[in-house]
């Protein structure tokens, strides 16, 4: 393990990496339930319209996550896990299939071709050049913005923050109980957050993972962690949806729109996640550049191709990897651990399904605290650096999108530099991104 992952060089240990991998898996294991529910149409009540079998999607989700994360582990030696991405699966179902009327086979074809292009862009260092072109202060802002973003996800998953009547968000008013704050789900999440924070203050190794486990156990008498009668942790996996492609629409304009949307969102969600997680792990160099970024991007690309071939939507790097980093993960051994757990989950899906959102939500909230620390090193004294950084940070949770945070950050960065005649601070690639983002901004639909 030392020879492959260089644990001593990264200041970590075998035990710490295993705990970190477990932590990452537990904070993103929800995708094993959410992605099949989304792609099968169960969540939207459109199962007959979509027609994708839940069991096959579950298998594809677990296998694609394991494959992509193993590539990340051995090729890039980074503590970043991958799985089918949230947001892109919703676009797959509600825009492409339900909205445009295409079959899920056509949608998978778009994902497959997008993945192939990603592989080419990764091998040609185009994506690496894009990452390196992002200014240092914006890279730090991305890490902070992701922290706020995943903290918001945690509060929402716990049922503490909801959409309000007449307000964008607010504290939950009712959760089938008289007092929303002392309702079982939010109360359990608060307990979990306190447990994790106390363990962290006491410098207990694996505090986040231990907190998730303890919170899940506490949830049993509270009725949040539900164990049904006759429940068994074992289940044989269904066959994946191998090579279910339909190339009949690839020359149409709408197919190009579908293809470009998958391409755009995936590339910038991945870039944002890589920048944020590696910054949190203190793995970037003094210029904010990510080590072995080419291999990391290739893992993402290979995962997307494999995922489409197996029968699921775009595979991307997960911001929940920050939970493993917070637990001490620094190398690919963290990713390898997560990948192995995804393979085990193929046979133990009912067991992992026991962990409620109220138990993983505290981990996401606490990681949000850990990720905002780079904010103190952002140069807010220079408004041409500070304003774009602020916009990047605030747009991620407000727009509920890592990609849009980067878009608005780059656009505002160029505008501020031009306004102050600091043209030399703007790289050629940053100019190109600025033009592309403006075109996308003014031509986007819906």
C-alpha cells in the first residue's frame, strides 16, 4: 500500500485512509437509492413514461461508481469518489425523456458520446488547462462555496430548511409534529451534529464516521431509522442495462442541445469539485494547481463512458468526498476503500438503505464548516479579486449549482479586471471561458 499510494509522503496512515473511505461512502451512499428512484421515474410518478427498471439502474449506479472511483484511486491517487451526478439525472428524466419526449436509450447515447469527448479532452489536457486558468482566489472561493453548498444540502436533507410560502427558504414549519425543530428528523440531525462536533473537538479519529453510525443507532428508537419486519441485509443484484443505445437522433439539433448540456454541467461540476476537495485536503501547490489533475479528469471521463454503457446517467466527482478528506483522507486508498464498498453494496443494499438522511446530514453540515476555512486567505482587499470571489461563493448555494458559481465568478472576474485596466491578470483561457459563459448565459433556456 505504501508503494502504491505513498501514505507517509502524504502524512497519513492506512487506518486513517480506510476510515476516510468509509466516511465518504456513507455520505454519498444515498445515490444508490436516489439515482434508481430518479431514473426509473418513481420519484416523479412517471415510471410508465420512463420505463427504466429500478434494479438494473441500481446495479449500474454501484458498478459505475466503483469503476470510476478505482480509476481515480490508482491513476490519480486522490481521495475523490465518483458516482452518477445529481442534477444531471434530473435533467436526464424530466427534460430529455419527459420534456422532449426522447427515449431513455437516446438519453444514454448522449451521455455515452459526451463521455467519449471527455476522454479526448482529458488526454489532450484541455480540461487541465481550464482548471489551471482559474485564478487562485477564485479556486479558494470555489472551496468555500462548495462548503456552503453541501451544508445547505445537509440542512435540507435533515428537513430543517425547506422552501417557504413567499420565501425562498426558511425553517421547516411542520414535519407532521407540533414543533418542527423538535421533530424526529431535524432533532436527530441536531444530535448528530453535536456528536460529530464534540468528537472532532476531542480529536477522536474518524469523528464524522463515528457520528454517522451513532446517529443511525439513535434513530432506531426515535423511529427515523426504520427496520421492517422480515428485513434481510442481503440481496442479489439485477443485471445492468448493458449498451442500450439509440443513435437514430444524433444528427438532430435537439440532440446537440442535450449533448452540450450534459457536457457543460459535467465539466464544470467536476472542475469545481476537484478544486474544492483538493484545496480542503491541502493537496494543491502554491499556485493552487491540482496534482495529477489529468489522471483525475480521465477517471471522471472513463466513469461517464462506463456508466452510460451500464445504464446510468453522467458519472462525476462528488463533493461529498470532502467528508472523507475531513476524516483524514489524503490518497487514493481513501477512494479505493469507497470503491470496494460500492461493490459490496451490490449485495447489501438493504443494509446501507437503513442510514437515514438525518444521519448523513450532520456530516455534510460539519464538512461545510471545515471547507469555509480558505475564506480567510482570499484577497478581499483588492476588489477585482474579492468581488468575483464573493460572487463565486454566494452563487453556489443560491443557484444550487457548483457550475453556475464558477460561471458567474469567471464573468465577474473578467469584468472587474477590465474595469480596472488589469488586462495582464486575464489569461487567454480565462477570456475564452468568459466568452463561452456569456454566450451560454444569454442563450440558455428555462
